[in-house]
């Protein structure tokens, strides 16, 4: 691997760093003030729309999509340092660049598996940032870490599919701009192959029978900027058969294709979150005095900062290697590394953020600093896209296979 950024990555990186300094960081406090004045906390503050317009003007738009027809045409290795930078302000920067989950994964699904009609109706406005979307997979009544457990039914009735089920932690669903759901359920619940029982269908938000019941909190926080995490009920929801994505029985495979890039994107942004935490730790350490000397001269604080730097450098190398493998041998060839970063990155970043919270004391758990909310987001990623234990199980099996 060549660790130097190529010319295009370096140009985009400089542009993005400038955008962050000049627009995104100053907008963080403004966005909170504007949101507090909105009729609904789920509405989008004007400053977010202003950031999106500026990002488009600078050419910082849809950077995540490797397909030049729809996105910037960047490789995973090129996108990695850019996603890391956006992770330093995860509430604003990914949305400003139209690179926020769950829209990113949904756009990838539509670009790869959607029909031409589906692309025109839903992918185009998502690419333009005109609408938002949600991905409805996780269910409260089964162990959703095993996707074969999903109970939502998608039944064919003539030229329509009828959907019944209950989902929760459906990211983005509380946002009024969320106009389309990608819903995963079973079209063949008695099929012999448990990985061919599931399908995915497109369900417009205004479809009768679709109820966005409530917003789910995450460690007491509501993720207003990304449209929350909702409980959603589907009761005799009918959509045209043309809303099927791909083929019947293809839902599990589509989910796996969607989650691979999603996992590495999360890990890229997590590294940026860790970098923000280290910066905040250093600023706090040199500005506060305890027991007669600055915190920066306290041995335990120095140890926290040093350990954080070592950990971030290790994670970055592993993520970059994974990105390089995805580009060169494909997602299947990078399967071990994708699982490794999914295990290591959230866990390590949670630990770094926890130390930063400790250094800030009461301020660390308050709304006056971003650390508590960053911690909640990072801790949640030990569950999202498959909990740690699922990836550890699969990774261990692969390692043991050679010895059995």
C-alpha cells in the first residue's frame, strides 16, 4: 500500500478541511439554536440547508458513491480520509455532504439493485438531497442480530404486495423529509433456504397503514439531525409489485451488499470522532489546573492522551487496509478485515470518548460539549450493522476452519 494521498484525494481533503473550519464547526451552535426555535425538533434547521448548498458549490457532494454516474467516483481508499473528517462533526458534516446514513446505504441499494423506474422516482431525488429515506429491518420482538429471524410478512396479492409487521430503531423515519422506506420482510417464510426467504420492497411514507409510532431514544438522546430512530408499524400496507427491489428471495443478499460499505463508512467516521475527542482532551488538559498543576502535567492524563493516539493510528491503518482490499479484491475478499474493523473501531473509540468525558468531569456528560452525544453514538455502533459478538463468532469460525 502507498500511504500517500493521491492528487484528487488531497485536493478534496484540503477543500473539505476548509469547509469544516469555515462553515461546519461555526454552524454547530447555530444549528442547536435554530432547532430549539422550530415548531418540531425533527424539522431541518436552515443552517443545515445552507451547509448543503455550500458543499454542493464546492463539489463536496455524494462523495461516498463510487459510481461516477451517481456520485464522485471515488474508491473506498480515496473516500476514507474524507469520511474521517466528516466524523469530527457527525451531526452536521455527513448530512451537509449528502453522505449521511441511512441515505447512503439506501442510495447504494437503489443504484445497484433498483429498476430504472425506481431510480428515477427515488434515487434521483435522494442524490439531489431533496428527500430523505429510511431502512426498515430491525424488529423488537425477535433477535434481529440474526436477520433470518425477521417476522415482517410481505405477501403477494395479485399486482400488489401486502406488508404487516413492526420495526424499531428505524433511522431517519422521524424526519419530515423522509419520503421512502426500504422494508425487509419475508415473502417465503417456509422456504428451505433461510437466506432466500426475505425480500425488500419500497414503501412510500404516505402509504395507508404505515404508522411512524414514536421516536426511540439512544442513551437518552434523540438523533434529531439524522431523523431519529423510530418505531414503525406496517398494517396491511399495500404497494405495487413493481416496488420489489431485485427479485423475491434476494433481500438477504441485498442486505449483505448494503452493510459492507456501511460498516466501513461508520468506522471511517468513528476515527474522526476519536480525533475530535483527542483534540478536546488536549484543549482541556492545557486549560485546567487541579491539585496544584495543569491537567496536562498529570501522569494519568498524559497516559490517556498517548494511548488514544496509539489506538487511533492503529485503527486508521486497519481501516485503510480494509478500504484498499475492498477496492482490489472486493467485499468478499475483504470479509475478515471488514469484520475486524467493525469489532475494533467502535469499542476502541468508545473507550477514548469515555476518557475524554472523564477529563471534562461534569461538563463531559452535559449538553455543553459534544462528548456525551458522541459517546452514545459510538456505543450504539457496537450494536448497529451487527453486534460485536456476531462478527466475533464469524471471524473466529473463519480462523478455526484451517485447523478443523
